[in-house]
C-alpha cells in the first residue's frame, strides 16, 4: 500500500458515520482495491457506506480522479485541434451517437468516441456498429489517433487500459446492490470520459422509464455533479437532460437501429431522432468553435444532413474501420431475423404511456441484448414500434413488430410487450425531448 498509516477499517468506519474523507483516503481505497491489496469484502463495505451516506462534491472529485488515474490517460492535445466527445447515460433505442458523430465530424469537429456495449435493458453503441459486416471497434491507440487525424472521427470500444479501477469497482457494485448511487455513477462515467482525453464533453443524461435514473430530480442532480467534476478537471462540459419515456425513433435492436440511423443521415429518418441529433450537433459546433451560436449550429447541421456530407462521413468511418460501406446503399446486407411477428392493439384509443424499461427487457429476451456478460447477441433481433405516445390506434392496428430468430420465445415476448402499451380515450401531450440544459 502507498501509505501504511491508513487503515481500510478506519476509513470505512469514518464514512459509515457520515464523516468526509480526504482525497488521500479515497485514493488509498481505490488503489488498494485495484491492486488487489484491499479485499472485496472491505471495499464492498466501503461502497455500501457511500451508498447510504453519500459523498460531498470534493469527495466525488477525488474518487473520479483516483479512478481516472488508475490507468492510461490519453493526451489528445497531440492532434493539434479541439476535440469534443459525447456520452449518454443510456436508454432504449438510443442511437444518437451513430448519427451525431459523423454529423459533427462532417462539420469539422474532431470526435474521439469510446463507447460501450449493451447494459441491462439498454443497448450499446458498439454492439450496434458491429452488426455492420467487418467493422472493427477494437483499435489500437495509434490507429485511433491516426483515424482522428485523417477523418475527424473514430468510434471504438473501451480499452482495458482506461480507468481499470472503474471496471473492478463497477463489477462489485453490480453484485452488492450499490449501482444506484449518484456519486458512484458520476465518478464511474466521468473517470472514463476524462481519461479518454477530450477537451470538451457533451453529456446526454436520460430520464424516464427507459433510463437508468427514472426520476427527473435525480437525473438533474447527476447532470449537475458530472458538469462540476469536468470543471474541477479544467474541461468544458454541457449536460442536456433528455426524455427516455419512450424509445428514440422507432427501432430497438442493433441492425434495426443502424438502418434507422442510415435513414436519418439520408435526411428522412424519424423526426425526434433527427431533431435531437441536430440540437446536439449545434452544441458541439459551438463548443468546438465552428459556429458562434446555437442557431448557426442548427443551420449547419441541417445543411450537412441535406447535402449528404454527414452520410459520407459515416461511409468514411465504416471504411476506415474495416466495415462494408455498401450497407449505406443496401440495408438488406445487415443481419435480419427469421421471424417477424405483428403485435396488434386489442382496443382503440390513444397511446398514453409506454413502459420503456419493459420494452428494453423484451428486446433483451428476444436476443437483442445480453442476459449476462457471456450472452451472445443476435444482431438482427429487435422491435419496431408503429405507434408512439400521442398516436391513435384502432382495434387490430399494429402497435409494433417483433423481430427474432427464436420462434419459441415469440408468444411470451408478445405478451410482455403488449403490457408496455397503455391506451386512453383522451389524447395525451407528447413528451418534451429536451428537459433541461446544465452548463
């Protein structure tokens, strides 16, 4: 251990009684656990103490820095340009990165994006991209930097060298019921994003039934804390709280979402997905110094969609990373499922509410996500919604289609998915996409 005068027992007791820990004490715990010196049972007790007692802002800053410093911290300043990354806290049908990254890169922003795989009821950007034949997301640091210099864009999977302490701590949180802690969530996300080295960070903090944090107040607390962490590390950061009470667009599932992203980059995708990507791109253009204000940024984003520049940039990225760019012309080259089953409405009415969490779990059940880390994903599996909140449906009209290669699961999947649709006689307001901006 770095300091023999510190005791895990005393630090756990101090936090359990509600006292504040010093940066030295927090670093001692993180380094000790990551190095295999502090055992899991003691670090579990530490996590539970944090879960119940919380952390001050300075404690969270210290925890984030210790986790960030546990591995490699990239220096993107060698690129000689401003870099802007975007991170989402996760949602169902959240395919924004796949549209946004080439859109921003086409406008001159350098986008170093390191993404994850599916987690729980939410999908993962890497799983979606890997449904494109040959596309490689496991790039070396040298290749990552090379593609950023060449094309302004690369989307890769998280490396083992970035914040390894976070990986160990998250695995322990997962089995000790301490995942749902705002200080621990904030430190986990920001340790990885800051280690990736981008100058500027745009955070998409999801809230609602399909998000990890369903309560709007807690989503705001998380967003505010992450922005403060970034500022404490001298990074520019904006957090946008967005609605996840229904999937973005209509597709849920890997290759199905890729198809929808391609349509959006052809300027004919779903309006909600297009509008949120345009808004995020506008923020990235302002943050990266490409436009003076958001309105100019929106106009640039719309132009890049209309003239095909954003689609060309996705094509370039796919080619750079070994994928087949022909999928952009012929989406039937993407994986598909053996069976497509319609889910019809048992009655007429307006779609009042969607249980988006359940939609995500249904997608996992039919093969679009992982039941555990060893599960294999069926890239063609998923759900296509035909109705969104505020839409009217007649009796017998299609609410959604289920795509799967597992015929045996269809009956149960239909029953589960149907419970996610709540109808009413009166037309509800459509959810507001953007809830709040935190700078």
